[in-house]
C-alpha cells in the first residue's frame, strides 16, 4: 500500500487535505446563508454583532468597524467567498487561486474572531491558514481536477498527446492554455451562477422564516424556565410597569418574549449583543451576550447560555455553570412601560 507511486505525487498526498478544506468551506458558506440570524443586525448571532464584538480586540479594529457598518455586504461576500473557495478546491477549478482565497479568509478570521484566543493554538483559523498554504504550494496535481480534465479534452481536440512533450512548441502550449482558460472560466461562471442563485434563494427563504411572527424560537425548555423562575425569585423582585414618564429606550414588546424564552437584541447603550428573557409571566431580565472569558458571543441552550469558542456555560440568570468564564454575564437593567420592555 505504502509503496504505491501515487503517494510520492503531491496531488494524491494532498487530496485528503484538499477534500477536508473544500467540504469545510462549502459547509461554512451554506451554514451562514441558511442561518436566519446571520444578516439580522438585531441578533447577537449576526455577522454585524460578531464584527462589532471583534472590533474591540482585533489588531485591525478600524477595518473591522468599517465592515461592521456594511455588515450585510461583507457578510454576503464572506459567505459566497467561502462557497467559491470550497468549490474551487473540491472541483479542481483554479485550485491554487482557491487556496489564496482560503488563506485570505482564514487570516481575516484569525485577526478577528480568533485573535483573543489564548494560547493561540486553541483557535482553529491559524491552522486552517497554513493548511491552505500546502494546497497553494502543491496544487491539485491534476488529481480529480475539472481543470485538468478540460485541458486533456483540449489536447485531444488538437490531436496532441495527453502529456506535453519536449517537441511541443511554445505556440502550441500557449494555445492549449488559452483554450483551457476559456473553458475553465465558462465552467466556473456556470458553477458560480448556480451557487449564487441557490445561496440567494436559501438566504431569502430562511430570512423569510425568521421574519414570520408566528415562529418564535424558544431558548429554554419548560424545566429550564422553571429553574429560571426560581433563580429570578432569589435574585430580586420582578420588573414592574413604570408609573409615569417612559424611561430608557424600547427594546421590544412584551409579546415578543414568550415565557421561558430568550430573544436577542442589540443593547442600545453599548451596541453589543444581548438577550431579553421572561423566566415567568411578568418577569423580564436582560443580559449581555458577550462571554466574560474572551469576548465571544454566547447563544441560548438548554441550560441557559453557552459560549461556542471555549465551552463556558451560564445558567438562565447569567451565572457561570462551568469555566473558563471568570464572571457571570453582565446584567442589563430593564423596565416594562405600556407593554414595551425598555432599556434603562
């Protein structure tokens, strides 16, 4: 098995890595486009919230702040860029160019989302960056490569041997390259067009389902809601309607937060991601969605909140269940006025 001569060819040696990177980036692009929160600026899971949080600790914070101001455009560029890079690697279309794109995306992720990860090797993006560098150096070696197949077809049409010979003139080689480039570009255009249409349709369908008022994602099960009620009762009295002038800034209507659920919003005072909860009828509490460990954005789960970066867990009252988070989630003061929950 290990004497197989193919194991000495870069195309075959790098094939598993190429397949892994290609599948991973295609999946990442589809995952973003199919996530109804990705382009929802009010959600702490959105690309806007992620960019805003990363800008505070990134060495390229100014650039990240600029992209956060155009989050929809850059969010779509990232998602479709991942799809293009992944498909290029998988199909063998301009594989080295796809590797350059993969390195650029991975470097941008390392300088933003992974920059605060300590030690650095716990962040995945730096490893992905160097994995793409191997594809850049080795290419696809004409192994499972659509571009190589198109080149072979061109050579057959020109009545040339499958492999160039020393007798082949520079003019002939240039003509083969020209025809191959045109055909590869046409195929890439078709693949890209189908990808854009499919990705756009997916994003539109999922965004429509997110905007449907009849669908409200629950962040906690009934049992979790019951434990949340107990924690809320121990923490202090519930929010009560204000008697006169309306203070603060409206977050959302009471009706948008079913009992036992958590709804995302952007804190009007800090601009950061946050969650509003109603652990029991008439009790409203809000917490920052910024993990106190390295600043990643937490998301609701069956226990309360979970950090996707390093596994910190919080209960529905924002208290730390398990590390590495050193402190509970920051509490946000809210009050109910005329059926509206307001940030005070």
